[in-house]
C-alpha cells in the first residue's frame, strides 16, 4: 500500500496538530487548521467537515480529500509559513497545475460553462473543453460576454457555436418521429393519458402518436420544447417546462387530464430529456470545422407510427 511506503515529512506529523487530512491513497497529514484558514477560504468547507467527522484518530478528526499524497504535500507546503516549509521543486509544481485546473473547472462548469470552456481551451485541456461545451447547451446559442472570452480565438468560438447549433438541429428529430415514445412503453395504456378521446379536451393537429392524435395541451408542450431546444439543446430545457404544462392542465380544470398529471408529465419529461442527451452526445465538438455534419438519429423500433394524409404523422 502507498500509505505504508511513503516517507512522511515531519512537518505534517506534528504532535500538536488539530486535524488529519487523509489523501486519496491513504497517507495522513497532521496539520494546523490555523494555517489552512489563513492560507485560503477554500479550506473552510474542509474544516466544517472536520467538525462533523465521525472518523477520529486519537483526539483528531479525519477528513478525506481527493488529492493523492504527493499533490497534498505540495498543496500544504504553500499553506504553511515559509519559515516552516520549503517550497516544492518547480517540476513538481508544474505537474500538479493541470490537476488543480481540472478540479477548478469541473467545480464551476454548471454555473460558468463558457468561462470554463475558454480556460480549458487556453490550457489545452481537451476533455474539460468538451465537457464545458456540453454544459453551454443549457444556455442560449449566443453567449453572454465574459472576460475570459479573450482567451480563445475566433475559430474556437465559432467551433463552439457550431457545436451548439448542430445539437439544436439534432434533437429536432424527436418531433418528426414519435416512435421513441411508443417504443419506450410496453403497452399503449402507458401513454393513453396523452391521447385525445378519453375526455372532452381539444385534440392537437401537429403530431400523431401511433396513428392517434395527442391532446392539444400536450402538443403545445412539445411544440414549445422543440422550439426552445433549437436555442438550448439540453435535457434541462425539457425538464424546466414541466411545471408550466402542469399548471396549464390544472387551470383548464379537466378532471381526467388532471388525474396524476404531475407524475405522468415528470416521467415523460425525464424520458424526453434522456433522448435529448442521447442525441447531443452523438454530436462532436469539431475544432477543425471541416467535417461534414450528419444529424444523428435514435435507434428506433421497427414499427413506425401510422400516418394519414392531411397530417404530418408526427412531423414537427
């Protein structure tokens, strides 16, 4: 085991330390929270975990961290006063910088995807750049201005916008062929709540679901989502529309439609969201901008919805 073979620095074995940080490979560092607090506010959460830790060695709480012992050793040396700890060799610092940048990017991607994309591109972190690009799908095609946009070239920004646009195009097939809905249910009864005829509510005319007209309010929900997905081609876009659809159905007052509407719509939106994610995952972030784009398709059942003249047969 790594923990038993590592020669630990006496600096991190102090008898009067008040917390133990345990690395991902099992090496314990006995350190002072005072130094951690003074070094960075980012340690506050670690110290809060220590207060709630059920792992105790002697009188000291143990907090496990993601870093291995080598990275943690370098990290802590920068937190301690220079009179106590020598700076690590420059080649060691160079090795951990990408690791820390990756950690920082992944922790911020959900809230700042464009910023993370720009930083990842500048740092040549391809995996993080692709992941950040995926998170930008939750936002509008035309991004807001962020200072970090200056870190990337016009071609890199164009590649991101092209990726975003292609994802928006790719998901439109979900409105053209609804067999992904029928194919996901064992019986027609599972989606009968969508079909017109079981109540007096108005039928829709935009889609056919296995040869049957869905209810207008459901068709409107689909129309709204497909339009929104052009701009924000993400499963989150689909899930965000559920509450409005449920409120609209309840406001209409149809007891048949209102029955179990929240559960039905939530389950359907989760399925819809999953299909959106499946399609966008097939679209690559093409930084060369020279590869032809062929919109991806879902693997659909052999049976297709019945269509009739005068109706789009599920087309959007």
